[in-house]
């Protein structure tokens, strides 16, 4: 069992061995792309309440491959890879879930083998303005110090000198438990 966790990108794979490809081709849901998105959805925000429709996000395929079909000894349109992409937006939760597929054909000799790959990745809809934190609670040695300046969260920095002793436009970011002394000349 490999459960998916929120904001935990994962990849996994498995090998399927078919003793009766004639039956499995059209009856095994793991081979049909539709079974990975049709008739189920994910919660927009994890909650412990009764699930209402607006809190659900449907899974939408980039494109819909044909269902598996057996022609002669070959099973066509078999899912070999499933790629889920989850778009989220901070406290507003999951905004969109899309899925794409790679398909293969299995040739029907006894003990046919198929390797299937599955991946799940998350990406943030809005650009991140989050800064690396100095630790919560307390501070982490070597992490940048943060301060509020006119209501804006910023790193604590000091002037940095150039090779010629003059002040640089570039500033040095102070880190927790780091003693720093610097000097430079203004002209």
C-alpha cells in the first residue's frame, strides 16, 4: 500500500504478470485509464466534516486514451504510466487535479509482463513569497534572521565591503549565532 499524502510528491512502480491476457485486457480496471479518474474526486481542503460538493475537486485528464481492446493476441491501449499533478493555493487548498497517461501494448504470450509507473506531484498556483525561517519556535543555528520593517518581513542584513574597502551595494545576510564585524568607506 502506498497512500498519497498532501504535499508529498511520490513515484512508485509495480510489475503485473498476466496468466490470462484475454480476460485481463478488458476486465482489469488497472489497465484502463478511465479507472484512474472517472467517478472519483479529491477533497479541496482536508476536513473531518460531511463532504459537500464545493469541497470536492474532480480529476481531469489531459487527454483520454481509448479503453483497452484485445485484437488477436495483443491488448492495445494498456496504461503503463499514470502521472497526477495537483495544483494548490496555500490555505485555499487544492485547486485542480490533472492526470496524464502513457499507454502500451501487451503481446499475448503466456505470462505476459507489464511494468506500471505512478507519480504524484504538487505545485503552488501562486508565486511563493515565503522566506526561509529562522526556526519555530526558537532559532536554528546558521539560519537567516528575520525582522519586521514597516510591517514587512525581511532578512536582517548589514553593509558589505568590496576589495577596495568601499561599501558594496550588496548586503550580507546575518545568520543566527554568527558573529560578524565589517567596515567600509562611503565616498
